[in-house]
C-alpha cells in the first residue's frame, strides 16, 4: 500500500482578507485576494484539504472571520481544518457543528488549558489537531507573540496521549520566508511525537515537498509558494503523488 501524503493549501485571514505574513508578524502582511475565490481555485485544482487560520483570533483571542470561514466551508467540497483564537469548548462546537469545519486546530489553549484539549479530543475523535508553533524548538503561543520554555516535542507527546488526530508543526522562523522547511526538526517530530505530523513553514520548491515526505510526515501546508507563483497547486499535488512510491521504498518501517 502506497503511503498517502496530504497537501493542504493555506488561507490566512486578517480583517476579512486573505493575507500572507512573514515570520508571523501581523504588521508584515501581503494581501492575496478574495478568500472565497482563492478557496474555489484550490478546489478546482484538485485539493482535497484546506487549511484556514484566523489570524485575528490567533493574535487577540477574538476572531473576526467566523462568518467568512463558514461561507468558505459551505462553498467547497474540501475538508477544511481551521485554527486561531479557539479557547473554549463553545468555540470548538461552533466550528465543528455550526460552521461545518472538518477539523479544529488547538494551539495556545493546548498549553494554557490542556484539560480542554483532552476533553475536545474525547468528544470529537479524529477532529481535533494540535497546532504546534515553535521557535528554536520551543513552543510559542498567542499568534507566536509569546515565547515559552516548553520543548515542542514534549507538548506533542503529551497531546498524543489525549487522542488528538495530528500535529500541525510550524517552524516560525521559516514561515512565509520561502527559505526551505526545517527538515531535521520535522523528522525528529515525525519519529518521536506519536502523532501524524503535518509540516508547515518555508516550502518554496517542489523538492521541499519531496524532502518533507522523506521525513515521515503525513502532509504539508503550503501558502507563500502558491501565492508568489513558485509553483502551482496542481504541480504540488502531482509531486506528492509521483513521489509516494519512492517514499514507501525508502521508509524503513515500510508503512
């Protein structure tokens, strides 16, 4: 059986607009166009998944993009995962039950209220993911503004025990910079976290996708490379499909 590797095109929302940030700095945003049109384009190009971040929610804890996210979810057939500013069970229920989101990503609250992470994972099996944003191997929270002393791998391993479905691992120093992913840390996370790892940050070339696949990650999130025309989503999907048999051969576990 060929190992499946999932591609998640990304839409980051700020004040109702699709934007791209550099290293997560709110003031350093590039407007990318109409979010609904972008989502429709991703669906047309064959994406099965979509990654949406509510940046206003991530930075302030109070999202202003809920109506837009709900519209996007209802307008496409892709499975949509979303995070940013989700702090309570009510926030989680609203997204999963009212908006129709496929999977919710919990980041800051996983650090500040791990009991909620466990409660959500139990109530919604397979529909809760850990959003793990790291700078130099340490977890950052609240839209990457607050730096903790908590090792990223420690948080992932604890989350794995709660039954969350995956970890979205972002190297903040690479995000939006088109400088290549942190393959060493991604491999380390994939080998030791006990969770499916979705890599994010730094992808700028098709070979970056190939290299991430070889780390054992289950998927990757692509944003800036698509918006700046480094390659197309169709090319990214084709790359993942063509490399899957090779990655299976290289995998020591043979999975």
